[in-house]
C-alpha cells in the first residue's frame, strides 16, 4: 500500500498538478490538507475524475479556508468528519477527517498554525493538539496520522534554528504537544528511516526559499507500530514542489510491504543548493 499526504494549499488551484501526480505516483491512500472547498464544491470539482481513477472520497471542508480529505482505492469505512472534543475558534473548523482503509485507521489533519507564540491562535493550536492526542488514544493501534502538523519536531527539521527564534512551529510547548502524540506509540516514519538526513517538506514561496533549500519539515506521517513495521520506503516527493503553480508543500510518500520505486532516498529529487551557513539567512517575514 502506498500512503501519501499533501497540503495542496487550495485543491482548485492545484488541480492541474494534482491529477497528473495521482496518475504518476499512483498512491492507494491520499490525505489532503488545505483543500479550501466546501464538500459539495469538492465533489463537483473532483468527484468524476477521482471516481475514474478508482478513488472513494471522504472530504471535510469549508469555503475558502482549511479543509481536509482522504482519497482511497483500498476501502473507505467508518468515516468521521471533524475531531471529537476539538475546540473551536470560535466555531469548529474543518481540520480533521478519519476513515479505515484496508484495516488501517487513517487520520488526515491540518493542525492550526498558531501564528504568534502566546496569542489566542497559539493557545487554540495547543488545545487542538490535545484533542487530537485524545482521539488517537481512543482509536486502534493500527493508526496513521498524516498531515500538516505545523510543527517542526526538532531543530534538525528547520534550515537554521536561529532563523526561527521567536516564531511558531518550533517552540517547546508545540514540540511537547507533538511528543505527547508520539508517546501514544506513533513513529515518525520518515525521520525513523532517515535519522541524519536534511529533509524538508515546506518552503516559503517568497525570497527564493525553495531554490535555496531553506525549508522546514512540518508534514508528517505518524504510524502505529504495526504499520511502521511494514514501511519499506518513506520519502518526500520534492518534484511536486517544482515547476509551474506548485503548492508550498511537497507530498510525503510512504510505501508499506513493498517499494515500487525502491528505497530511493529521503528527498526525490535531492536539492542541489548547499545548506546555508547558520545565521546567514532570515525568514521572509522576519523584520
């Protein structure tokens, strides 16, 4: 089984990229984030094209913001839209959908950004992560949580820790909340497979960050032990971030039981830019 997760940053804008990518990579299960479409609009835009490719769809969206989906060619049962017990801001947002696909409980999540440490958005993010932890704890061991976590697990998951001082995504409370999720027995399968490699999944559109490989790893696949034991390849499809009209995120692909493309490396194709010297580059939004 090939499982993929991709923050498409508007499925409508990404349609010219998404359908050819499905045909090329042929994932069995796809978790999408930031679809930015209400459910009826998602079906109207993609329903026929996905059905023709054999995908059943569980979408949970809202107009213009947020939105998640699961596409599956291996079954789609016991669909739950939303996250039980999740806080609203002020109302519940479309940030999680779960379904069982060929015996694996798959959860597609788009964790709140948090914006500024200490803000109401930040507190909302931490509370939402607590609800996610509780929901996963109540589920089966054969679970995979896929999506944009909006947290870089460690300093090794950003291009330069100095550039992120005072920013969200790297603060101790966020990382602690992510660690609590992993303490349920979930494995960060990309990092487990590539413990010492430079791996990013997100690059800001601005300031040539992608071309300089100045990114962060915030899109994760967290798998229960029985699923993690089946991993034969885990990699970032950097090719999908290149070219015309890409998302600012690249897909993460995990192959279970067999690896159709081989165990081809953590980032495909690998970036050509060298790592920046620490302190040499700032974030585009930094003063």
